[in-house]
């Protein structure tokens, strides 16, 4: 075999479609853009246009909140990988294992916001972990092996006074049930006696 005989597998390289090369090419004239007008040009933004009326994405109310830009980005590490690093001599099990030690061992590229310890895999060594978060299964596995897990994330504090939706639910529960739609609770109506019974009661008794 020579260098000039080496080739890619058939179909691995596909020739690009050359548009606008005449009507005989199959993709000539309009080049797949249809007729004339705005849609034949670049930079078209009319997919949400509804003829001038208020579009749907502006008619709908804004609800909810996304914490994406403020969320803490964590590295997820399983116990099995930590044990493999200990067996390879990359991590000293006698010293506290934190994000810096895992970066040094090559388990992750950078610390980011911290480490979340997950319980997949088997941990045989007694290790003292210092991580941002840890799953319940990971904490149970570490404690079973004789180690400890120190969670660095602040504990979530519950509001002493309920707010918003929780406040409304608490008030409704204190009043004794859901609030009726009509505003004031309706008083139960007394059952009406039969007309015949009323007539008999009102009629004078014969002596």
C-alpha cells in the first residue's frame, strides 16, 4: 500500500451542495429560498409575527424565576472514583479530602463552586471528606467505612413566619378549611317541613 492509495471510507466525505448555479443544477434560480420578498433575504425575523396584533409571547403573563445565572456549579464525584484514586496512590486517605486534593489527583480540571459527593461505587478506605454537598447514600457509605463527611454548604433555614403561598395556606388552615368562593361562608339552610305537616299543625283540632 502506498500513500496515494489511502482513502476514506465511502460516504465519509460528502460534497457540499452548490446552490444558485442555474436551473439545470436542481438548486438554481432562487436557491431554496422560494420567491421574492423579505424571506428571500438574510436576517429575517418574522416567525413570531401575527400581522400586527399583539403576539402570543407578549400576551402571556410572565411567571416563575430561573436561578440559572446565579446557581452554584458543582463537580459531581462518585465514591468509586475516589477509591480508585486512593488505590492508585493519587489521594492520601489519611489526610482530609477536599476539592483541591481531587483536582491535584486529576479527578476534575477545576474546583468550580465545589464538589458534590455521590454514592455510586464502593468505598473501602476510611476517609474524611470536606465537600460542598453530599447525597444521603454517599454519607451513609462513608460513615459505614468509618469516615466522616463535612458539608460546607450553609443549611437551609426555614422562615419562622410563612410567606406568600405558604402564608395563605397557613391562614386557611387556622380558619378551619379552604376559603369559600363567595366571600362569606354560607349558613346551612334548615330543612323545610312538608306542606301537609304544616297544614295539619295550623288546622284547629276538632273537639
